């Protein structure tokens, strides 16, 4: 009975099968497939994770204030989480805070005693990928493998298009995992009645 792809090797192996190559059982084998997969896999996955604000890869963390203040323009510096891939928001008491990212720190005008919370995307494990995301990643990998292994630009283009379609479907499905926002129509109704 077929099983779900829930590891990096499973996902890479299925992407290789899509282009007609031999599946791998390890990233460290001496095959061309393993060499290409081990060098491309993580970048493709991280890029896919940063492509949207995925519910399964979103986290919040209270940031630690640093004792050294920024050189200019901002009052405080906070350390960003070590597992952060992309920062989405910084808040104090649920209010958005203006900030800039500098390396692995954020600079803002928060005071040292305020609780600063970051909303961010992190590198989720493959076992936590929903099937719609896994499939989109497999096709994105297949596009990369089609160029590097099969050396077939037409095949790569076909997989890129399919990966883009699957990524859009994945974004649509993933966006349904939060409270539906109510459309405020009072402004439109007032304008219509005037």
C-alpha cells in the first residue's frame, strides 16, 4: 500500500520519479541523483516555505531585548528566533510595531520593558507538511531535477508551470485554516445611498 511522503528522502525520491530518474534512499550515496538532490533540496523547500504565510509553518515568539542599543534611528534591538525563515509582524499588545531587520536582529522604538512578539515562518519538518504542500514541493524539485539530471529544458518548464499551479492551490487550501474575515460593507452602503 502506498504511503505519504513524510521525510526529505521520500519527497526527493518522488520528485526524481516524476522526471523518470531513479529514486534515492539516501542523500549521501554516490549517484548523480543523490548528489543533485542533496545540493538542491533544502533551498527549494525553504523557498517554498517563504512563498506564503503557511499556517503549518507559522509561529510566535517573545523576543529578547538586547542590552546594546542600535547606533541610530531606533531605540532598541531584539534578537530574532534562531529558526526564523521570514518575519511577518512584530507586535506589542497586539498592535503592529514599526521595525527594520538587521541581520539576526530587529531594531524598533519599543522600550526595553515592553513585551515584543514576533509572528514568523519557521522551517517546519517534513512530517508536518500537509499533502497539498508536499505535492507542490515535489513538482518544484522535479523542475530543478529536470534541468540538472535530465538536462531537458522543456520538461523543466512543464514542471515549473505545474509547480506554480500546485503552489497556488496549496495557498488557497492553507488560507482556509483561520477565522474567515468579515467584509466591512458599511462604507460601500453609505456611498451607494448618498
